[in-house]
C-alpha cells in the first residue's frame, strides 16, 4: 500500500476535492483505495456518507487495542475497484487538544502501526489532512509515503510551502531515526515530498520556474464560468466525483493528467 497525504497549512485550497477525485480515478482504474479523513470538519466523511459513524479515526488513537478495520467503512464500489473510508468528525478536536493523555510508548506512530493490519488489503491510501500540524496530522505524515501540497497561486497559500518544508524535514528525521521499516528506496516504506499541485490556477498568475519548490507539471485551472461552477456544486450536493458527473470537463481531464503524473512521472 502506497500512502499519499494531501496537505497545506492554509484552508480553502481544495485539498478535499483534489483528494476525493484522486481516489475516484485510482478506484476507477481497478485499485483498492483506503481514504482517511484527517480533518475534524469531516467534509470527506460527509461526501462518503460516513460522518455520523459510531467508530471513527479518533477511536483509533484513543483505543490502542481497537482493530482498525472496525473504523473502516465501504464508501464506493467502482467496477473492479473500491474506496473504503476511515471517517472523522469533531471528536478530533478534543483529541488533538488532549493527546498527551494517550498512554502509548510512541504517540507519533499510532496511525502507522494501526494501518499495518490492513496495508495488504489496499493498493493506495489517500489521507485528506487538516490545515494544521497537530497530533493527528503528524501521525498521518509518519504513516505517509508521498506528500502532495495543494496550493493556489496567491501569497497566502504559498506561504504555507515554507512551513510545510520545515515540517517535512522534521518528520523525515523522525522516520530516519525511529522507523525501523523506513527505506528511502522502497516506495512502500519511504517518505518523500513529492511536490506542490497548483489548484485554482489562472493563466500567467504564478511562475513555477521562480519557485525553489518542486511543482507538478499539471495545473488544475480555476473554474470561472457558470456551467462549470454549477457542475462542481452539483458534484458536492449529489456526493459524486467530477470524474463521474462530468468526465469530459476540464477539471476531470486535468485531474486524470495529475494522477498519471503522480503514478508514473517521478
């Protein structure tokens, strides 16, 4: 199982939309995907009809003896592929505030250790992270193979790139020092900052060449016409991916291009 974390320290950049549609593309190709909602807002859990589940991600941290499979629910079956979800809700808020009370030898490896029992069931794990570096997000990064920073062509969003680079280096040091399975040459046991994905892009609003950070070649363009915006709102309201609802739309075509780049262009 290869795990991708989508993250930015700024909210509203489109992490949830990008991560959900990435999961759909992978599942549509026949992959078995585990989607982890690591944001207390639970938007992805709402999308997958799993926000009100009794057992959630918070329980994985609070009950170390819990079989993580009890917190995982079927979300979508797409031909030969599927998406299962480990949902979240506002119970993540008190957990992140009181995580010091958790009785574990190494609190930052709780999620990684819990996922070991299901890693053979899935080809990919997608983690939609909160715009924060808190206890559960740090756990998610410890369990991650590739980090994708979703950003926008504005100073507010891109200011998060510097901080994310610092946090990435902190996690990398912890992986190198304390993770016995860490192997920089093994795709299922490495930890790399794969790059930044430019979302809501407007032509000529940002020069990747002038940035010190690695960007994906693909941009996800800002939707700026009524018909396309209507389709995006319909997708959310109907709880469908844009890949399903409007497969020929610019957004869907660019998302497919991004996933191809993610999988094949390293």
